[in-house]
């Protein structure tokens, strides 16, 4: 999601941000309701700042890697220009490392589940081939082979 840096004085409409980030207006309004974005109003129109744009980018990245909106909000709210964003970076680094560990554990669980299911498929296919091969996933292929074998062994009917 590499995007060019925005000029600090630039503003954006909801349509522009939705198009740029492939988001819906409903999603942006939702983030606004949650206090994650704070566009200005010009009548009924929302006007988003470069800050809102940067926050939206971080919200979407955070969601993509599995952070909850409250975690994303916590990290975003720590930004302080006076410390160069150091507090935000320190907390984010901790949360990133925790998320990496959680995703690795999840990947191990998924790999284990896949292995168990694959082993189960092998056992089930073997057993099913012994008792009801017609129910195997490739039963239609099997049936074709069986019919061909049966046709080979059937005596030809005498022509009358």
C-alpha cells in the first residue's frame, strides 16, 4: 500500500479517499464515528486533511494485519509531534511484535489442522475405497473404469 506523501495543507473529499484506498464511504463514516478520523465539515460535505488521510492509511494497514480498531486507535492517539512520534513508535513496536507472535502461533495451528485433515482424507479415502468406492470424490471416473471392465467380461449377445 505504498502511497505518495500528502502535502500537509492538502484536503480530500470522501470520494477521493474512497477511490485511493478502495474503501467505502460507510467505512470512513464508521471510522469517524469511532473517533479515528475527524474531517471538517463544509455544509453536508466532509473535508479530510492530510492527517486524516495518513490515519486512514494506518487504520487500513492495521486492520489488514489483524489489529482491532481499539488497538489501532490506541496507537494513533499516542502520536505527539513534540516527541517526534517516539511514544507512538514504542507502543506500536511492542504491539507489532505481539501480533507477529500471535500470527506465527496461528500459522502453526493452521498447519497442524491442515495436516490432521489431510491424514484424515487419506484414511477415509482408503476405507471408502474398500467398502464403497462409488462414493469417492472421483467416483464418476471410477464408475467409468468399472463399466469398461464389466463390458470386457460380458458375453456378447447372440444376434438373432
